[in-house]
């Protein structure tokens, strides 16, 4: 990519000049929210759904958004155009903004909006056929009545601790349980299992983000006649599943071939996972908002 332009509070600045205050409460306290969005062939996939989730997160943490929904979409489109980015990843960050060293958000008069578009390093195509190796980790998901995982906040330490455990185990994505021992999600992906033709995913109250890819897969299951149940399940159910896959904006729909040393199904991407990935890839260039005329 030639010159990379970053949206910073209404201005476009170069990557080198895109700086934030050390008093920014997103930086000091993780006080803010964000979205990760994909652009496929100039289409901002599920743009409305991402913005809806962003504004829901803002409402939940009482963060006054400096832009309307429509203005935010315009800012996204403009940033993509400026960067000539037809296929890539958008990081949209809204921080509480600069305040003082105290944690009181009343001291932060205006939120900051940052939009970064970049090329995306994703799993090699081989991983989608052969599946990932994964492990469960001891780090538990934040409990919803302390910090609800439905809020896509800048406070990702819970997820980072999972990622560290994944790194120690030498795997790309790990499985996190909630405090009752039910499977919640990955460090940055939702999880699905398939048993006897039925697709299962944990309900979000178990402790999972309401993933946009997750919702797209739930829709595709309905459209293509796969029975889907949102119900809590345990690691045992994962071990004995016929198929397991993760979903996420970056990962898309990626099969898991092994969990905690147990081979899942045939030890490669199963037929339903493969079919759902194919169907998913058909909608990514059409379902959303076009960034270019
Ligand atoms: N869970 C967590 C914790 C995540 O960070 C993500 C990535 N946004 C997901 C699940 C997947 O959500 P989505 O499909 O909206 O990317």
C-alpha cells in the first residue's frame, strides 16, 4: 500500500502522524469501544450490523458518540476510498478521549474516533481445509455481570491472557470457558460444534460476543436447512463433536481438527463446515455497503 491515511477525529493523517494523547482514557484505562470490519471487493461486509453493535456498546458504557450512525458510515467509506482499499480490514476505535489521570469519564469532554484500514494477514487457505489445532485454556471468560462480553470494549486483557496461553501451547486460537465451565468462545472468535447433523453454538449469555460472523452463520444454517441450537455445552461435547469451527471477521469460518489432543471427526474440515464456509464466501461481497460507486 502506498500512503496509508488514518482517520483521526475528522482529519486524514499519515500513519506516522496518527498520534493520540497519553491522557486518552482508551489508553489509560481501556475505556472505549471498537469494531473490526472486513471489506471484500469494495463491499463493507455487514456494515450496518457492525455499526449497530458499536452504538450498542457505546450506549451500554454511556459513551457519547461524536458522530451519528450515518456520519460514521460516511467516515468509514471515505477512509476506505482515500486508501483505495478494496479488500482489507477496518479497525474502528472510539475512545472516551483525553481526560486527566483520574478514571472519572466526566473529565473526558469528547470521544475520539480513529479509523485504520489495512491489509489483512489471514490463515493460509490450507488451514481452512485441514483445520486448526486448538486447546482449552485455564483463563475464564469475564463474567457478564462484571464486564459483559457483549460489549466490544477496548478492555481486551481477558482475551489477551487467553492469547498468551494459546501462544504458550503453540496454537493460533484457544477455547475459553466461562466461570461455570461451559464453553464460551475463543480469544477473538466465536465457536460452533456439530453433532449428528445439528449445529450448536453457545448462547451469548454464557459469555460471548454477539459475533457478526456468528450471526451470519446462524442465518446461513436457517437458509440451507441445517438445524441450529443455541445452547450451553461443555468441553466434553467439543471433544466428541463431528465438526468444530471458529467464526470471526478475520478468521471467517475456520475448522478445528484437534482440541486438547482429541482428533475432531475425520481430523480435517468436515462437510458442513466446508459448505458453510463456501456459502459464507458467497455473501461477503454482496451483503453490506459498497464503498466505491
Ligand atoms: N469474540 C470476540 C471476543 C471477538 O473479539 C471477536 C472478533 N470481533 C469475535 C468473537 C467474532 O466476532 P465477529 O464475527 O463480529 O468478528
